[in-house]
């Protein structure tokens, strides 16, 4: 990670390359974010000779780390586990978007992946032909409007889980009356200046925890307005064991693996304790906040969630920067509900009014099911809500396709790597046996199995999932037909999936 910042820009200049890539490939990867780049790497190393391309809507790689440009954007997972298992991370555990893109750029350069990526290609539709045993993908060049058609034997969906073009902003009464600016972090305008302004940030998740400490020093004041509190984990943005190992001259490959194992061990213990002794974990989390805000700060109601830890994602606050702003008086927290917007701010249901020049709606994502692409099978439109998921990767009645959907309680990339291993093993299995298609199907022993929502809301219930649950495939009551959130189980189970199980129906 020693490349200068200019290397990303220089690499992006090459991103219009290669419209001469073939129009038929073995595998088409959708998306050049962290999952898609990882998938491309694994194909080149585990399935050499497999032809593939990556189609990306944006004009460069990076996914979230390219499209999200609000002040202070950074990871909320440590890069030792959010980074790939094959590429050592050498910086601070919580990294900026620019640092993450540099890291991804090095993976692209080191493995000659650039030649496989077609940027500025928005996929419009994907149709499977059972007769031809292949997908036909219709795309549009976002720079020229040109229609592009590509066929592929296999689709690897790495486009993420939310709509990049717009974030989720609720409709509140009086928004049109507000004389200031309303912005969503996901589409942060380049011309906005918060200097000396009164800013209200609606929401208190990871985005708010990142944005507020970044803008607070320049604002007149920042108010975090939340309907309900969120758990935070404040801590130092360093890992002492990594620093110690570097002092001892241990190689970065070894450091990466040792630190990953230590972090994953600690995370597993924390997750188990969140389930088995939630009240104890709750008090520990609140004590971490109190350590930054001081013994006289009343944590109730602003930092005391009513739900148990890990029912929603917990934001890590590096070096307690969010709480430093609150302690200094530059930022404050209000727990209330919005009655309406006014010309000069927001009127709350309690009767209080928050004055604002700028309102930032850090209110979440719009769930995106498989890229908002119009899928069809043999001419019939496909509704993913009518399917059942196979381990959160494949779907009944949908041939030759895998979707990457990561973990909520661990780093996304951990599952992206595991899914990549599965895809490569599946592709090799099909090649060895002369199979041209594979589709998951419920087995005879699954007859009568109860079908449930994609995820149990008692286990994990962020707003974007609850709003979009009807769009997602169903899960079954057996482990094979569920999207597990347990990395520590899946790391052993996924590599052992029996590809000859009757859940896989192959065609020649």
C-alpha cells in the first residue's frame, strides 16, 4: 500500500479500454466492487483458462468506495478481515475510501485484471435460454448510449445489495417548505459547504458516525436526530499485535493471517456473548461510550437502545471521534420523532424545533435485488420473491447463477471469498462432468418444508431489509435453504458442500 494517490486516477484513465473483449464468455461477473474484483482474482487463480468479463456501471472500480463521497467516508469493518485473505492489509484497521480503492487497485494491477473489466456498462436485462444453456445479457454504454449484447454460460452477481443511484429518504410533511438544503450522504453534492452552518443529520448508524466527526469542526453546530438509539463500539484505530509483529520483522503475509485470526476469534466470542448474556454486553458497550462522554453525561435516552446487541449492525467509532465532538459541544444528540419540516428546520413531536441550514438524511439504503435487472427464463419474467435461496447464494429455478451477499456481523469480504471458492469448485465440477447447466431444486426430503422470509427479523432487522423483505427470495427451515450469518460455521461448511447432492440438478 505504498502507491501514490495519483495511481488510482492514472488507472482510471485506462478504464475505457477494451471494447474488443469477446461477446461470449464462460463467466460474466456483474460489478467491479470488492466482491467482483475478488471474484475475478479467484477465477484467474482457481480456474485458469476460464474466459470471463466484468461489467461495471460506473466509470471506475470500487463500488461503494467510489460512489459514496460524503466527508469522512471510511470502513466500519477492520481491513484485516474486510480485505481479501490473499492480499495483506498494512495500514490502520479502519480505512478511508481512498485507501480502500488504492488497495483494490493494487489487486487489479498485480493480477492483470484490468483487461477483463468493461466500465460504463449498465445491464438492462438478462435472459436464460434452456435450449442454448446460456444467458444473454443486454447492456447499455452509459457514455455513448450504445446497446451491447453479451452471452455467458454463468452469471456471478457481485453488484451488492442496494441501489447506488439513490439512497432512502422518507417523505416528511413540509419538506418542500424548507428553505435550506436536504441531502442524502449517498449522493453528496460537490458544491455543498457546511462551514459555519447549522446541520441536522437524521439517523445515527455507521454513516452518521462517520460524517458527523468529519464536518463538526467546520459547522456552527451539528445535531444528530435519531428516532431510536444505536450501539457503538469506540476503540483505538490500531491493532497492537500487528504493530508488535512488525517490530519483530514478521512478514506481512504472516501478520495478515495472524491478525485476521485474532480478530475473527474475538468477534466470534463477542457475537456469542451478545446472544447468551446480552445485558452484560450492553453494559460493556455503554461503558465504552461513557468513557468518552464523561461520568456526568446522561446516556439515557440517546445511547441506550432497547434491543439486544447485534440485532442491528454496530458501528465502530475509531478513537472515539464521534463522542469527542459531542463532548466538545460542537455536536449533540436528540432522540425524538419528526412531526414536520418548517421553513427554517424541523419540528419534532415533542414540540421542540431544530434550526437548520442543511439537513442530511442518513436514513439508509434502497434495497436492490440483483441489480434491478429484468431477469427472465425462457421468455418468462423472473420474480426472485418466488424462489427459495440455496445458502444465500443460489435460487431455485434460476440456472447457472450465484449471488454474493455478505455478512451482517462480520466483514462482507469474508463471505465473498467463501462464495468465490464455491463458484470455482462448482465450475470445475461441471467442466469435469460435461455439465452445461446447474439449478438448485428442493429435494424430496424438503417436501412440506416451511418457507420463511429471507432473514429472521428477531435475529437481525435493519430498516432496509425490513422495507424490502417482500422482494427477496424465501428461506427454508433447513440450513441448506438459508442465508447463514455465521461465518464461523460457514467457513467449515461451505467448502464441504456436496456437489452431487440432489439439491443440484445438472443438465448436459
